[in-house]
């Protein structure tokens, strides 16, 4: 299920949550009141690289799989865990997720937000 957020959505986010955002069009979106799609789910799924806010609402732990690194350079994926369970984010194939080292998964605790940016080699975390 996908719904649209209201005008000014990105501008209303906490600036510390956007720190380090390297997506090339981020400043355009904020300056031009871009409306970001929002996808809400409690089920396991494979995410797409389409810019949107992915909101987890589950009460049982699940895994969301990232799209492939290849072909998605410069894309970002925004995740917010609004549920009460831990959300696991997993790589696609043999891709890696990089924070301070290369990993195959990262976890998103209840109440935490995560930004992933594709640099052409990894999905980078904030």
C-alpha cells in the first residue's frame, strides 16, 4: 500500500535525520516542496529503489531485502520503524551494506529511522 505524504514532508523531518544525505536531488526536493511517497508494511518484502519513506509497523520481527546495488547508484532508501519489533535489513545477493564495515544485514530497532544511500559499491548507512 502506498500513500502520499502532505506538502513539506521532507522539510518537516528532523534535520539530524537528514544529516549525511548524499542523494543528488535532495536539496531540490526540499526547496521545491517535493511530495515523497510513503509505503507502510508489517510484512517481509523486497524494497525498490524508488525514493519513498518505507514505514515498518509490525509487532513481529521480519526482514526487508534491499534492491541490488548495481543499477541504483545515487538512489536512497528511507526506513522508519514505527512498529514494536526489530526490523532486519538484508542485502540483495552478494551485495554489502556499509556503516563502519561491510555487513550482510543491519537491524532497525523500534522507533529508529535509517537512511541507506547507494554509492555504486555499497548501500551506505547513516
